[in-house]
C-alpha cells in the first residue's frame, strides 16, 4: 500500500481488486482492506462497503470498519451509521466498538453524524439504545 500512497492513479486498480476478491478468500479480503485503509482514499469507500455483505468473518469485518474510518468521507459515515441503526444488522461488541471508533476518526462529519443520530433517536426517529451506546463509545456528547 505504501508504494501507491501518493499515486491516485492506483485507485481504479485497488477498486478492481476489492471488487474481484473471491468469496472463499477472506484472508485476502482482510489484507486488501488493510491496504485500502492505509491508503486512506475516500474514493475506495464504496468498494470497501460492498464487502460487508460478502464476508461475515470477524477479521474481514473489523478491517473493513477500520478502513472506513481511515478513508472517511460521506459514504463511509453513512454506511457506518446505517450499521448501528439497522434493525436487521446484529453487530458484535467488537464490531460496534470499531464502528464508533471509525466514525470518530472520520472527523467532524462523523462526530456530527453521531450527534444528529442522537437527536433523532431522542425525538423518536431512531434506535435510542444503539445510538446512545454509539455516542458513549465514540466519546461524543
């Protein structure tokens, strides 16, 4: 990843690698996610989030959550927050913790998204317990 760090021309190549990782290769998916996170390119966030539904292994999912915190941007924040709000998604304790950490690492946009989710939940527009837990883990009041 470090060899590509300053070269945004590698974005399409990394996007392709993330898209084409075989479903029976979770270790490769985890490695590619770590590399994508180290690069920190927001343009990769869509390809990163697409792997969530394909892999349920803890190593892949934690690396995916971490990578989204490193890439940041609107898409990453929306995806991370949707995981917390989704009634269909059951996050493990570690996944929940990494979601909170990643949202916080997304900077102002992540922290404001948490504050907005808390306000909506208090008004009856969201999952109160999950959002309150998220805010506490991320250290956002």
